[in-house]
C-alpha cells in the first residue's frame, strides 16, 4: 500500500506540532543526538549551518504529523540538495512512511531544474537506514570526517 505523505514547510503557525516527534531509544543517536529533533533542525535553519539555507519540513500523513526532515540547499555550492535528520515518529514506524518520505524527497529534487543530485550522510551502523536509501537508488560515495557514509543519488 502506498502511503500518502506531504512535506509541509515548518512555520510559526505549525512548528509546535513537530515537537512530539521522537525516535526510539536505540535510533536517537543516529538522527540528531538531541530531542526533539525539530529543535535541532530549526537551530540549523536559524544559523544557516554550513553557509546554506535549510528547509525544515513536517511530514504529514493526512492531518497527522508523523515525522520531520530538513533539506539543505547546496545547489549554489555543488548542485545538490542534502537530506538531514529524517525521522519518522517511533509510534508510526514500520508502516512505509520513511520510504514514502524518501520518494517524496526524490520527487522534490527531480522537479528542481537546478538540482543535480541528492546527498545525505548515514551512520555505518544504521543498517535499516542504509537499506532504505539504497532501495531508493542512493549509493555510497565514501565517508566523511565523522566516519559517516556519504550517499548520493544523481538526478
């Protein structure tokens, strides 16, 4: 069954809805290290971490917020959009929502004529996330200074 999800830009009117999105205890270290993850996302957006614009999103299934994610706009640097802090709430996992979100993010990149690739990093111990990204066509291109796998999907 295909999940219908929407990416909704975080605004001053809806940001509180994303504060309840939580990881399971074992996966928290993979996502941000701090919870609520949305606050990490909003901090990066506010300070323009890495010198890029960050697009924070709530992930909705219908009217319900089921997750959060942010996209780093690196199109002027290397032609890519970066996917960071993708988290489906612990109560909504194992329902295909992560896969549906990745598909939606790929669509977002493909509809942007300035985007040549999607990029992300993932902890090498996070086997389920690696499998998810590989199933969407991402490939490992190396590791970063933190030992995380760098994955890319050319568009």
